[in-house]
C-alpha cells in the first residue's frame, strides 16, 4: 500500500508508478470523421461539440502523425526535459475510418520509442470486429487505452445532446474492449441542462459497477458556433458556478472506486469560442481551487492504493 500524492488516484501518479517518470499527452488528429456528422447517425455532431470535433487543441491534421508528434514534443521540451509521451488521438471519432488508415496512423505512433501509451478517443458504436482486432495487435506492442464519450447515463439527456447511441451500446463496447485487455477511460460531462447533482452522481456511481479503468470529468463549456450555444442564447439555462463545480467534483471523487484513475478534473474550451462559464478560462486556477478545497475539507491525506 502507498499514499497517493493527491487525495485521488491521479493519472500523474499512475504514470509515475508504471513508467517511473511523468508522461505527457500529445493531442493528435488522425484525420477521422464522425458518424454523428456525416449522416450515418446524424448531422452536426453532439449539441456541445465544436467544429473541431473536441480536438480544438489537437495538432494540424494536414501534418503526418510523426510531424504532429515531433512538433508537440518540441513545444513541451522547450519548457521542461521530457522523454515519455502518450499519443492521444483526440479529434472527432478516432476509430471512424477504414481499417487500413487506422492501422497506418496508430502504428506510426506506437513505433516511436518515446511514445509509451496509445490513447484513442472514440464512440462505442465505432468499434467493429476489424478495429478490435487491430487494437488487440497494437496492445501486444504497447499499452492501449480507448476513451469513450458516455457523458451521462440518463437517456433523456443523451437524446437532448444528440449522443446517438443507447446505454447498452456503451456497455457492449466496454465488454468487447476488456475482453482484449484494452483499458477503458470514460468521459462524463458535468453541468448538462436538466441534470442536477443527484443525476450527475448517479452516472458516477453507475460506473463503479463497470469494468473501467479511468474517468475524465469535464465541465460543460458553451462554445460559440455550437448548437448548444444557439440553444443557450434562445433558452438561457443556469451554468455552474466555480464553487458549485468544485464541490461537485469532490463529491464525484468520493463516490468513485479508488482504483479508477482520474485522468481529468475539468477541461478548457478555446478562449476565443467560450461563451460560458467565464470563470473556466483559467484551468490552472480551477484545479488549484479544487485541490485547495480538498485540503480545507481534510481530504488530502485520506486515501491509499494497493500496488499489488
């Protein structure tokens, strides 16, 4: 048993345990599309999704994967000495492309020695057998994570945000991925319209009974140019205050299994696109506020993890 450096099972802690050093994420664009944009499932994407397909901070898709990796490594290394990275295919639906294209871009990433982990953000309805077979082969070379955008377990909210798949589809995807040894990271959005604290915590507690290895908590951002922004301007709904979000995140951490790795406590939308909440512009300040609140509540020295 060992004390956590933070009062939750952070990604930083997990990476230092596995690789003996800090590991930095490289946000990549593999040139994929999304079935919720091209008409296979719907058009326009999820209601909150920007034109960048949740990859607003990813590298330029016009560049090769190697070029994207090298450019971002150079930017990170200009600030600190780093030699270990996560190749994170972030933009749009990371497995929604022909298998040969996926094989090419993922292989290009894992072949780089400084890349320790391959992480792919995708939809649970975009994992056909041919893709699962590819992921299984890649996992023989390096750890592979698949990040699934669940956002909420509540079907009425899912319909409102145009998620485009039922909860059973998510559960099958988790089962399929775990059967080949792939770690599953789940995205949840906090602050969706119509979801109060109890409903959000229901989504968190539901995950405890699933075979998942990580969670990303994301504050709802209202971004200019999205359908959510148009809805918000026509039908204003309350957005979370920083104090409310801080308390909710702490509640979420207290309700999650201690072995689940926390990959994110909040996110940041592009400043030029952000409509609300305005306080979220400074991500570092938000994170410091969460950690400070934990210290004040005495939660900082309360959790152990089993390393066996």
